C-alpha cells in the first residue's frame, strides 16, 4: 500500500527504516513536516523522492494511507482530514487527546469504510504475543489481577524537544500509559471502571539536550499518576505512571493467575524476557521467544493494518482499541482531578 508519512521528528527514523526496507506491503511515497528541513533530511536519508505539504498529501490520488507520527496535539486534525480525503490512517499514540475527538475519528472511518490503526504496535511483538499464547492456554489459570509500572525521571533528559510531553495530551499516562494499558487490555480484556490519583511536583522543567538545552518550560499535566481499575472479566488492575521517579525495583507488568504469575516484558519493546512461575514452584522459568519481531519493529502495526484491510478484518493495533485505552486514561485523569471519595478527616 502506498503511504504518506506526516511528521519527521525523533521517532520517524525507525518507522522509515522499517517501512522502506523491512515490510514488503508498505511503500513510502512521500513525507511531510511543518519544518521543511526535517522532511528534507529524512527524505535524503531514506531515499524518499517526494516531500509534500499536508494539503498536497491529502489531495494525492496515489497515497492510500497516512502514517501520522506528529506530536499528540496535531493527531486529531490530521487523522480527521486524512479520513475525509478517503485515506486510511495509522497514528502514533495517543490516537487523539479527548474521547470526543477519538470517537469523531472512528465515526468518520466507519461511515467512509476506512480503517484506523494506532500505536502501540508492541503488542504484535514476540514478547507480548508469547504472553498471549501462555494466557490463552490458561497456564496461569484464571486471571485475578495485574499491575503495571512505568517510572522514570522524565523524557527531557534525552528528547531535544520535550515540551509536548508536559502539555495537554502529554504526561506519563497519555505518553507511556498506551503501552501498558494496550498490553493489559489485549492480554486481559476491556477495562470497565477506574479510579485515579496524581500529583505535579515540578511546575517547571529544563531541557537537557540539543540546541534548546538549558531552556526552562512550564508543566501543564499531572506527572506522577496512580490508578486502580477493574477489568470486564472481574480481574483488578493497578498502575503507576511517573515522570518523577529516579529508580525502582518494580516490574513492567505482572499478571497474577489462580495457578501462577506471568511477568510481561517492557511493553515499550517488542522482545522479552517472558517469565512464568507456577504455584508452588521455587523458580521463575524464562519462556523462549519462538515468534518473529523481537527487535525494534515499529511500523509493524501499519504493516499489519495493511494486511487487515486486504483481508477485510479489523487490525490488531486498531483505532477501536486505542479509543478504549484513551477513554480509560482520560477517566483516570478526570478521577485524579476530582474531589476524593473516602476522604479522611483525622490527621496523624
Ligand atoms: N520519540 C520517541 O521515542 C517516541 C516513541 C514512540 C512514540 N512516539 C510518539 O511519536 C509521536 C512523535 O514523537 P516524536 O518524538 O517524533 O516528536 P518530535 O517532536 O520529535 O517530532 C514531531 C514532528 O512532527 C512535526 N509536526 C507537528 N505538527 C505537524 C503538523 N501539523 N503537520 C506536519 N508536521 C507536524 C514536527 O515539526 C516534528 O518534526 C508522538 O505521538 C509520540 O508520542 C515517540
């Protein structure tokens, strides 16, 4: 399928590398960025012959699908315009910022018989696919609960343009939560109710790398968020998503079953390790990954979406799944911003 790529920033290199050299069903015919020099640099590096404006891309009869890898604030408008121009869309996470935007995008797609896919596509990697096989075979029995932890001091330590991570649409939950919640909902099922609590300990942050190093910027979002939630099948979940944590011993994701525990690998990666410890066993057993895509396979979700379109089925990294995860994340943030249930009047 002929693809137009919009957004030539940090993450674009691995997408362009894989889409131009690795996946046979995707052909990048043009790229676009608000900053022409960025598009030029990637066009030269990956041998893409055409640089287009967004309008040119939308008007192109040749381009059948848009890969939207711009920053979150731009996702909705570009997704909507691309669908209204008759093109399928695959978007980086989050699909949009508000639930209403995501629903509007999915409605346009449904009315136009077009497909929407969304990151993360790490659920298609060898690590999480192996976990899926283990759970489907009921090796840890009935799922009782799951936990997920993403703790780091913040992306400004390495990203040269980190402001968007701290604006509306950013924060550790909207940025990293999609990896964790997409993996959890893919492996366990839909989430039906959430509670959240969060804090914003640093009101300003500083850029550490690139031409803007030393620049201070304001933080607009909660940066240390805790949530408890319930899955449709009755299992419970807990997550902590933090841009305010230096070090931790916590796992990425663990799933607790009636017959044992499964350790899910970093959901922001495609590989392992996958570990299982059955009830009564004294050891964790590492499960070999015998499935493809254990290295950085970004773009796999778009390639799988192209396969899904051809087979007239829903993609695995689907817009529908991304909308569900977005609704969960926004409900956690709303809950964290509301007055508390169960307030305590006494003080220690
Ligand atoms: N950087 C990472 O490691 C990483 C990893 C996984 C996912 N992502 C996701 O990928 C997306 C992009 O992240 P990034 O790190 O590459 O950001 P970035 O800021 O480095 O790049 C974004 C690019 O999009 C361009 N852009 C913004 N609005 C545009 C518009 N309206 N039209 C055309 N171009 C526009 C910008 O000029 C910029 O070049 C985000 O959704 C992010 O969550 C990033």
